[in-house]
C-alpha cells in the first residue's frame, strides 16, 4: 500500500498529505490537553483532596459537555466549513485547557473540564470531514489512521511532559504550557488550509484524483431527524456508545491504577514510562488499523467486507485485557495486555470512523460523526460515574484492585458486543443517498 501511495504521489502530487499532517498535529494537541488531568489525578488527590467519586464527576462534566459539543460541532462545521470550524474549536479548547490552572477544587475543575469538553468536541467532526474532502475513499482509512494516531502521540507526550512540569514548576504550569501549544497550531492552519477547490497549491491532477469517486453532492441542509431514520446512523451510534468509554478509561484511570494498585509515584522518575509504552503501542495500532482495511480493498475485497473483517480482528484482540489484574501477572505483563487492548481500540476507531464516509455523502459526514461522538460521550459519562463510585467504594473496603479488575472485564467485552450489533444493524453498510 505504501509503495502504491508513493507512486501516486510522484505522479499527481501529495499536498493532501500536508493537510493530513495538520489534522494529525491538531489531534495530538487535542489529546495532550485532555489527558493532563488523568496524569495529575494522584497529585490532585493528595494536594486538593479530590477523591475517586469527585474525580469521576469531574470526568463526567467533560463527557457531558463533550456529548453536547459533538452534536453542535458537527452541525456548525457542516455549515461554516472546516477551515473556520476547526480553528474556532481549537482556539476555544486551548483557552479552556489553560483555565484549569486557576481551579482550586472539584467545582472549579468541573467548570474548566466542561469548557474543554464542549470545545474539544469539534476535533473529530472537523478531522473526519477534512479527510472526506481531501482524500478519495480508497485512501481515507489510511489517512484517518494517520491523523487518529495523533491521539496516541498526544497521550505519549503527556506522561513525558507533565511529571517534569509538576516537579519543576508545579501542577498549574502543566495546564498552562500544554494549553498554549494549540494557539501556535492556528498560525499554520490559516497558512496552509483551504478546501481542495480553492487551494492554489494543489495541482489539477491531484484535485481530479481527490474527486475521483464522483460522490454525489448534497446541496440541501439535512435535518437531524432525517439522519436518525437511517440504520447506518444507528450502527455508528451503537459502535461509538459501547467502545468510546473504554478509551476514556485508558486515558483517565490507567494513571490512577498505576498509583493506587501498582504503587508508582508521579513525582518519581518511572511513573510516565508505562504510560509511554501503552500510548506508543496505540500509535502503531491506529496506523496499522487504517492500513489493513485499505490493503484488503486494494486486494479486491469489497469495502464493507474489509471494514467488517478488520473491526472483528481488532475487537478480538482487546479481549485479553480481562487478565490484566489476575494474580501473578506483574506490572509489565499487565502493561503488555493494556497496550494490546489500547492499540486495538485505535485500530478499531480508524475503521469505524471511516465507515461514516463509506456510508454517507460528504455533506453529512460532520453531522453523523458528531452524533456518534455524542453517543460515545454519553457512554463515557455512565462509565465515569460508575467507575468513580465503584473505585471509591472498593477503596474504602481495602480492595480497590477488585474495582479495577471489574473495569478491565468491561473493557475486554465491549468491542465484540459492538461488532455484533453494528453488523446486525447494517450488514452490508449500504451507501445512503440523502437526495432520494
């Protein structure tokens, strides 16, 4: 696949990959900002007395706002376009990230997290819409896998940067420094981004290649009610509802697991290393997941069959995480299982995101992605409330490791259930014609 892309790039140009790089860096910043609080969970518990249940409610504030923001962001981006919509989202979430530095209790963090969730929700609808605008269908899964790996890079950078910032400058600077990075990205976005038809740096050959699918153009506004009538929408919604919360668990509770169950100290030198291993693995999973289904299509497999097979394989690879808390498995054995599961999540994510542009015309991609993201956030809210109260109860009983074992079992079973339901709802992932 890589050799084919190289030959295509040499023949027609490769400016679309510059756009992919911009989206990759935006997604990196997105996850860098959102993961800071997960890394700081042990510090906030010690310094500000924020317990497990309170932390769960803070995460819930993020998820609730993210759910609302996902629906609003998708519609706004479909209306104003990716250039303005993406820029507005990133500017607002950078300000919200910095605002965390001024919080002094659960309420303050809850308000700041809600602001972050509401504004960060624009990233994926904008990113998926950008990919649909800039790539033909045969390259979208790979492009999605590449930009989606930015989530993993951001997750890797956080455990490297945040503990150092805490040791040297205090936890407040961790929020300020990471939040400020997004403001720099805006400069490059306005310099290099335009839709293909308006981008003067784009060759005619590459523009023709981007538009080679001859996708139908929907000029009328598509009501939400109409989108919800399609089973394809509900397949995506169910898939996101069941699997997105597991990714939030990896981001927001694995650092706490390292501290509470494995006894690692954030101010010590080794706290961030296991997290770096986990999130580095997810980078490989994201890119490989996008490449794999694209490879199957290149070999002649139908699009829906390639997505279905890829998603099944990655769903099965998550299951071993249920053994992460089994007696006798050491720290690095558990890290290996979590790494495999988290990498498989990102591979799954690259494919389920791409099913949106497989099943819907470009005009509706932002809205459908937003609806699915909202469903994932609602699932995340439920898991955050459940996890926070479960862990606080188990901590009081002196058996917090049992609480984490329960959460690992939930994580291991969610994907195969999602895969079955997705394929029951839309077995062939038929293309929707919104103009009919």
